[in-house]
C-alpha cells in the first residue's frame, strides 16, 4: 500500500532532485540545505538473538527552504516499517514516503513527504544483518566469553546502516536516546552517560552539543566503569579494566596539555571504551567516549599516542569538522599534528620525534605505489567509498603541512593560531577553502608564506622536496648498531637493545634488509623473541618481514594473531603478504576462512576484496 502511495508521489518528490543542482555532499542523498534535522531522538531495542535493532528515529526539523516539502534521509540495508509526521508536536499521522533505488555506495534515499508546517517525523525501522556499521559478537567472541557484545562504527558513512538520517558531516545535530538491552548488559553512547547508574537494561542518553552523524556511537556489553580522574575513566569488560586504567593513566595529563595548547576541552567528560579485539580500527573519536582497540594495552604505555590522537579529535574533527570526506585532512592531518604536540608536552620531544619519523616512513612507503591524484591533500573521492580516503596522505602529509607552517611562523605563534581557529570555527563543518581564508587573514596577512607554496601543498601530488624533519639521536644509534651487526662487526648480544623503546624496535625492524638469510632470522628471533612479541606493532612489522622469506617459526604465532585480532591496520598487510607468497597462500586462505566470522563487516569486506 505504502509502495503504491510512494509511486503516486514519485513525480512530486523525486523530479526536483533529478532536475536540481549537484549534491552538496557527494556521499549523501540528504537535502540538508533545504530541510535539516537539528535534533534526533532514538528509541531502540537491542535484540541479540535476532542481532537486530528495532525502534524509531525521530527527526526534529529546521526548514531552511519553505518551498520544499520533502525530507531526504540516507539509509542502507534498513527495513522501514512506518513513517509518521507531526505538525504540532502532539498529534502524529502516517506520512507518505519512498525508499529509492539502491546505490552501491550511498545506499537508498528515504524521501518523506512533509506539510508546510511539519515539525518532526518518525521513522520506525529495523536493522538487518548487512548493517556495515554494526558488529554483533557472540559471547564466545568477547574477552570474558559470558555475554554478547554489540558496537557501532559510523565513520565514514555507516551511520545510515543503523539509523535512517542525514548522513553527512556537513550537518550537525544534537541527540537523545533510549536504548533497551538485556537486563545484565550496559549500553554506552557518545553522549552524557551519567543517567545510567542503574544497570537495568533501560538506558537514557543526552548529547546537548551538536555533532555530525558519523560521531553517533553505541556499544552494549558486559561493561564496567573505572574512574581515572574526576573527568576521565574507562569502560571495559572486567578482564581489561585494571590493565586499561593503568595503561591510560596519563589521559588527564594529555587533557591538561591539550587544554593549555588549544583551548578548553569542549565536551565535558572524556572516557575511553575498550572494545573486543575484533574492533577494526585503532581508535574512533566518538565524543565524550573514544572507542579503542585492546591491542594498545601493552603494559608499557608504548602505544598510547593513539589515546592522544583520539583525544586530539575533540578539537580537530569533532569541534571543527570536515564538511565532506574530500577534506578529511582537516580532521586527520590536524589531529596528527595536535596528537604530536600533546606527546611532546607529556612525554618529551625525543619520543614525539620518533613517532613523527615513523609516520613519515609510512607515508613514503605509501607514496611509492599511491596513484598521484590520491596523494593530494585536497582529494576527490566522488563516486568512491569515502573509507578509502583515510590513508597516510591526509594523516601525515596534512601533519607535515602544519609542521611546515609551525616552523615558518614559530611554534608558539602557530599554536596560538590553531587555538583561535578552533574557537572561530567551533561546532561548524568547513571546507579547505575556509581554513585557507582564515589562515591568510589571521596568520599570513603579510604573505610571508607564499600562496604558491600553500597551494602546492594542497593540490600537488607527492611531497615537497624540502622537508625540515627532526633528527632522532635514538634512531641514529639504532641504525649504527644494526649496521655493525650486518657488517659482522658486532654480535646481536652486544647491541644496546635493553634500553630500546618500542619505537626504536620498530625503527630497527623497518630498517632491516628485506633479504636476510634463514640463519640471520633465527639469530634475531633467538636473541629478541620477535615472533613471540606481544606488542602488535612489533609483531606485525616482524611478520611482514619474514613471511616473504618463508620463515617457518612465524606460522603458529601468526595463526594465533590472525584468529584473535581484527584491527585492519595489522591484518590487511599480513594477509597481503601471505597472498603474495605462493607457498603460504592456501594456508592463509584456510586461516581466513576460520577467522572471518570473528572479523568486523568492514574488515571482511576489505579482505574479501583481497581474494586470497
Ligand atoms: N577516525 C579514525 C578512525 C577511522 C578511520 C574511522 C577511517 C573510519 C575510517 C581515528 O581517529 C584514527 O585515525 N585512528 C587510527 C589511529 C591513529 C593513531 C592514526 C587507527 O585506527 O589506527
Ligand atoms: Zn584520527
């Protein structure tokens, strides 16, 4: 019936889109420049048996173009059951709607008929097993193995797979939610979580600060909370709770450093949620509650720059947001810069420099095979999956541009500029042009940094020839030691490794020649137990080196690693190396078959594409 109704209004609703101007966000169907959601109310029940969210999303609207009587939302693989609307906020009636043809990238536009004075609409819906933004874990797939777990991952355009909404970073909304779960589980969101002191399966959330849709986040599991300071704490399964609070105990110090450098933290609390090891990313900057992988809990704080990174997004990204994914460097490049400033303040210049240099090495590796067009900061991802826009170019080239500006204008002056930039564009979504205009006015009014140089950074492929990078004494010493060993002048036992940090180890492994003998590999492994490393960064760097060399002792630990870790940064390169080794490829295919059900839908999609 609804479908018939839909077809009847097809012409009225749809033709203006076909005839109209180009979409303002190439990855969204939403008509947010005409009618936009300003407040979202979610009411969802979490059903672990059916692995389904059921309920409604209420959109409170702002009408920007009074001549337009339709609201277009994004959706992907959602089952829409009913749509209602209200003109007075009290009485609700059925609305005519049309779920459009599916686009492989964007999903389906959900077009809803409005009246002149419609204030809000409610979409009643269910999620489906194809939801790319949700991972449902059985009890056996969690750390504690007693209760199931659910988490969302909305960035870049996966929010639409679990909520019908205007899924574009160009629009900001406030939200409220009521989430019903099985009684013994706890739900947490990227919002004020403080109403939920009773663990009763009925939870309320409120997010009064406007955020883009990709920052809406939900997790449900056997979660417990432990405070680290008055305003910071950790949610995790019990098994991780003490280890996580010990690992992240400097979070308040990072917060203090960032406050001082870039202005007062705008989101009230800052908590961390430790996810099951299938979490496909290192971290996700969901406001008030960053999601992080347990692979950074190493016991020695060696990988906590990731916390600095997600915290840094509280300014770069969450407060000042890229208006579309073509400008993702405004989020990730600025965040890498801010992260590194925090690391300098809290852990000192030498460590921050080593981290920067490791980033630059990864960038240079990428540049050896990246398509030149995609090595520009101002990129063009129209018609492509915006998840592909996240690589070393926006992250590290973006960071290097800001570093070049800081060197040119002086650190203190540049940080002051950034502080003003965050305040000026607070709670706005902007494009690169807005940054450039503000920079030219505020910092570069005398044109001392040439317009040409800036535009080369933004629009030319590759890296500028002249890069003033810091030197690392620690790395230099590691290089010398390695050369002595390779030249047969020193045994491994004589290398000064006992004091090496994880960063120095990574430098050491990255620098090793790619054609070592079996004998040399065994010697290294015997001396340093690299195949047994519990640090996922070291293990992955080592495994990537030895897989092409058919080094048998890696087989068992590698299998174990691939079956227990779902972070794409590690598993995608590992499977790629395995695929490239004809002797190990079919073994890898078997491991993947076994591991796949435990991987996140996004990781599954990536790895399926690899065609092991
Ligand atoms: N926003 C990203 C995570 C992300 C990337 C989500 C791509 C969706 C698509 C997050 O802030 C991030 O950059 N995480 C990095 C860690 C960081 C230290 C570089 C990660 O996950 O490895
Ligand atoms: Zn980031």
